[in-house]
């Protein structure tokens, strides 16, 4: 596909912050990392790759008019918010939060000794000023072996969690030498492929652990695994 339809973000080009208790890599501009060419991909605004030391975490802080999706990839994360939700999530689970008119929450490593690793992703909402909402779910990991498992959608289809945007998040664990195709679910959406682990080929590009690629004006993309790989596809409106 033409290079104008692709946006490539190699892992080593991401912004980086080291706060001691928190080590984070930013695919898009965030906090002290600012790059005018990396503000967003359509309505995908933030993709942070966080490592939180044991016994540490984010104190209570507010959000407003943003869809926040947390995907743990190691360890456990404890959550508490201003609308009465509390609990923990770990690898295999997904958490969503529609900040809407305003919500405050805290996130802490659920272990005193083990690192917690997670992807925290922000998507700009379809409607502003909605009532804040929180949800989380454990997904069966074997249901994403060599196929895409839908975990986030606009309407909770296929057992997914719903958010306030025409966006879809899908996870897959693809074995070496296997191929898998992703077909766009909504016309006009773009696809952002983030490689959590492994090595793949997609849209004529080789990708390694924590690389990302945004694809515009494409209805379907085929992914080939060059090693056992864990893949996240984020489909979002481009306007």
C-alpha cells in the first residue's frame, strides 16, 4: 500500500519518561513529551506503555470527556474511583472508563513486589458530557489463539466492553508462520496495529515488539507472524 496511507511508529522512537516508580513510553504526545507530528491517529489520542513498580501507583486524579481503556500485560492493577468502583485487573482482563462530565480515580500496583505492566489508551469520545461509566471484564485467553477477540466496541457486541465512540479493540495471539486477516468493521475508520510482543509482517512492513503502524483507507489487512506474537488492533474514526 502507498506510504501515504501508513504511519509507522517504531518502539525506539516513542517518548519516554522515568519517574522512578513509573517508567512509561508514549506513542503519542503526552505530559512532558510533545511532538507536533505525533498528536494522535484519528480519535486515538494516547497509547502509553507503563511499568509501575511494586507498592506504587497513580494517586487520585481527574479525567473528563475521554474514553480510557486499560489493558494489563503483566502483574495486577488496583482501581478505585469517585463513582464507587473498586477492584483489580490483571493480564487477560480489560478495563474501560467513560470520563464524561468528570470522574476521579486512582490506579496502583496490586503487588508490593511484582511490577505491573499495562497499556493505557485514550480515545476521544463521540459525545461529550455523558454520564461517567466504568466497566471491566475477564476475557478467555484461548479465544484469541490465532484469531481476533473483540474486547471493546461501541455497543458491547460479541461480549465486548462498550465505550462512547465508534471504535473497536481486538486482541490476538498469533503463532509463528500463521497469518490472520483483520477486516474493518466501520467505513471510514482507520486501523492502528500495535505489536505487544513478537515479530510480524503487516502492510509490507516488518514490526517488532512495541512497534506500531497506523493504516488509512484500508478495508482489510493481513498479518503474518514471524514469531509467536501478541497483537492489538485499534480501529478508530479518523475525524
